[in-house]
């Protein structure tokens, strides 16, 4: 085990999506000299998002990777340092907090966790191939690209119903494809979808394959879970709405989380159950999950960390 150096960092930020990068910008400007451990797949979910049209400040839209790149440069300009490796272990039992990157140990007065969440996917090679080319995991992000075409939504929970209803604003027809004949969705959400004339349900069915040409998807191969029969349906878009998995394995049995694994923060703040450890972005937000809300909580976490350090009398 090699310790990075004898010095204790003021702040370590784990994760590098809009939450982590906004936290870095704010804390670097406050002269906290943050160290960001951005991970090997830096940038989070925005790295697989082609067009971002709802992030304020970009009237013509911007690609996900470009948005991350510009935020990273801004954080770097104010003195944020980056390690492009994954955190492998943490020890928050005493201060300074310990953050391990392989056999390298880093010490910190405070930590902001912004490791995000990952959309659960069907794990089909064809789904990966057409991701952002017809396949999406976010209707609010991408729905407007599907005007007057037929699309499918995979799932049976509240998210699926919500996404399907939202998509009827743009699409000519929305098919909800669900693997069983019973729903996890709440009664009110299910009824809203059932009453929508643009929504049709395809029950006891799974997506077997996404079909398309070199440019984008244009159909799906469906399989009945009852008979095994295979059918094809022409769809221009497919939205996967089977939930998200917060990236919180590292913090299991260390930080308080809900039954799905989202970190719990004190209402109106980014404080976790351990003083000096803060959480921002999708890792603690199961509701909104937007780049702009993640950035907002990243700002909150940086301010919370700075004020907490001042109150604790920790020099920075």
C-alpha cells in the first residue's frame, strides 16, 4: 500500500458527471483545491447521449461528450486535479477519510460522492448497437426526436407508464412492451396509460432483438413469453424503462441508502449519515435524474462541504 503523499486533501470528489464537475468548479473557486477521482469511464451517462437540448445555455443543443468536456475544462481551469482511475475501496470510519485507488491511498477532510446511476438495460448486442440511434433510456431527454413515428417502451413500472405518456406528445403511437400480464406500476399511473388513446399494450412479450440499417433502428423482434412465438414490429424508437441502478456498491454498509441503493441525504441538503461525506447527482436522486438537477446538487454539495469544513475549523 502506498500513500499518495503525507498531505490530506481538503476534498476528494468521486465521480465525474455533471454533479461531480459542478462540485469541482465551485470547490476549486473556493480554493479547496479538490482532487477528482473521475473513474475510467469518466463523464457518466452523458457520454452515451448524442444530443442534449435541455441543458440551459446551449440554444442549439450540445452532445453529451461535448458538455462533459467543456465542464471538465472549466473545473481544470480553476485548479481541479484529476485521477482517471476507479476508486476501489473507501474507509469512512474515522477522519481523515481514506479513499483507495488500487494500492494508492488518498486521505481527505471531506468527500463528495457523485458516482451516478446506470440505466438498467436488456443486455442485447443489438440494443447496444442502436443506443442513441433509436434506442434510448430517457424519454425526457430524447422524446422530441421521435415526432410522428411509432415507438416502443419496455417496462411495467411507473417509469414505463410515465415515459409512455410523455412520448405520446411526440410519437404517433406508443406500444408498451411488458414481459408479464401484471404490472408493478401504481394504479393511477397504469390507468392514465390505459386511458391514453395513443398507447397500446403488448403483454407477455420481450424484445428479442433490435433491427435496423447502418444509420438507425427501424424494427424490433418480439418473443411471446407464453408461446415462444416470434413476431416483428416496425418501430422507429425503443425506450428502455426498466429502472436505474445507482452506482453505490462501494458504499454498502457504510452509508445509509434506500432499499434500491440510492444514497439518502438529509432533506434540502447533500449531507449523508456521516458528517463530512456528501452525495450529489443521480447517486441520491431517484426522481429527476437530469443533467441540470445533477449539476444543481453538485453546487449544493460543494457549498455544504466548504461550510462544514469552516464550521469544523479545518484549514483549507
